[in-house]
């Protein structure tokens, strides 16, 4: 009897092993298929996203078509369209209508920016840069004299930055830039390119701040495509991970990761001083006050010497034009009165309109961005004082006009504290 049971069990064993192997094969097949499916989906999404966001060839074709037809001209047109020495390389675009590429112009490394679609009216809920009208290169019209073009530029700038006493000086700077081939004359195609570019805040800021060390240099333009100096490090933080991984990383862990991959503290202090100096540059500068409406870390970069360089200035807007446009904005709550990430006003509940005064000045927003950046790894002997000054800075409210002395005092105290600590180091 026992021998019979043993024989039956022995005979059934191969069937059990076969069933087990079959199950393992099915499991392996299923997970292999699942991995292939997920991998294919990721590749498809990445490719679709890339083709939607990265339309550099379309941008080049559009610009060069108008250049060859004699509609537009500029200092970069021949290199882009004829000689092909202006090369669009790595795509950095985050919006399809704002094309951004790393590239080269001859021996120079550069960043090329191009506008792809019809510009939209300034909208506090939009992610694109505020612009008026469509970019059709239809202004100025044929027969417009240089003097008339100067008057157009003057009126446009007056509406954008206000009635500044030295506005004619800014007109002169723009006319100088407009003369792309430096022959002493402004052609109609050059004027059309310049007029299109003047609708962009970043282009205007690069002209206004062309002598400031924290602003990338404008290298050239063609239509509403412009070329600027490359910034070596394009974020305050030194870690970039694939977007698919971003979905699974908690925000707290992501912030910690950002802080792990940063320069040494003395170098961070030098970069931070640069940001404070940039705030000074645009606070009651030569041609008015500008508002920083997005102080995200990826808008600030630095070079090999750890000097701060602005990476993206599209969300830095003239205070005058911001006030003119926001005062007509209908609102129900304060959340309706926000532009970018950081330009916030309040909602007047009696009128259901946004007020025009920003809640936080530029300096407070800059200090908020620098708080974790500077406090991590700060020398123990200054940490307490540094934290105190940063929180005093973040607490600033209202416009800088209303508290100009306090604004200047806090800014200078913070710069002095940082400089004293790093002035004796090689990083300074």
C-alpha cells in the first residue's frame, strides 16, 4: 500500500514540476510584456512631448522665409539662413510657443530663443510672456522714416516703462541695437525685427541692463528670434532628474535632493550676493522699476566664477505696464490677482477688481528663494544672524516705494554679512 502511494506521488511529480515551470514562464512573459509596454509608452510620450515642445526647425524655416523675402533683417539673419553658422542644438523649451535652444554661433556658445505662435494679450493666468498684438512683422510700414520710427519706439516705451526723464536715451540704445549690420542706417526689415522684439520684456531688459554683470549679453537677432550669451550653470541647484522620476519623488525629498547638489557654502554666498545685486539693478533703475514675477531657482544660473547670471527674464515685467493691465482685472478672491508665480496683489471686494500694488517687493521674494539655499551649510558663527536677516527680509510687505529706507538697509546688511564671511576666501 505504502509502495503504491509512493509510486503515485513519484509519477505525479513531473506534472507538478511542469505546471510550476509553465506558471513561471507565464509570469515571466507577462512581466516582460508589461515592461515592453511601459517602456514603449514612455518613449512615445517623451517623443510626442519633444516634437510638440521642440519646433526649432519650424522656427528657423519661418524666420528664414521672411528674411529671404526681405520682410525682416538683423545681425544674426545671414549666419542663421545663408552661412548656417548659427546652429540650434539641444532643446530647452518648456512651452511650444517659446522655443529655447542651446547652440553655437561660430566659436561662441549661445542660447537661441524664438517665438513660434501669435502672441497673446497679457493674461494673469497665462504662462507665456505678456505681449500685445500678433507678431506679423507689419510695423513699421513701408515709407516710415527713421524719425517716425523713433517716435513709435518712444511712445511704446513710454507706455511700457512710464514717462521716464531719460527715455530718449533708451530710444537711442534701441536704435543702436536695431542697426544690425552697423552701417549707420536702419533699414525697414531691421526696424520690423526690432519692433517685434520690443514686445518682449526679456529683450528690452537685456538692452536696459546691457552693462550689468548679472544679465546675459545680447549677441544678435533676426525677426523675433534672438541670440544671447550662454550661462554655464542654468539653475541654483545642481541636480536634474528625468520627468518620469519626478512623478514619484515627494516634494520634501526633492527639496532635500536639491540642497545636496549645490556648490560649497562660500560659493553659494557669492551667487546669492549676485542675486541681491540684480534686485538692486531693477529696483528704481535707470529706466524705471521692474517686478520679478517668478523667482524659481531655474531662472537663476551662474558661470564658472560663481557670478550670478539670469537664465530666464521673461517673467520680469515693467511695474508701470503691470499696474496698467492688472487694474482692469476682474476678481472674486486674491487668487485671481496673480501673475507668474510671485506677483500678487489683492482683490478689492467692493469693486471686484484687482488692486495695483504688489504684496511683496522683489527683495522679499529673492530672500525667500535664498533662505534654504543659504542656511544649509552656513558657518555656525553667522547662522543665527543670517537666519534673522533673511526672515526680516522675507517679512517685507508693500511696495519698495513705501519702505525704501528699510528695503535698502536690509539689502545692504545682508550683502555685508555675506561679504565679510567670504572676502578672505579664494571663492570671493
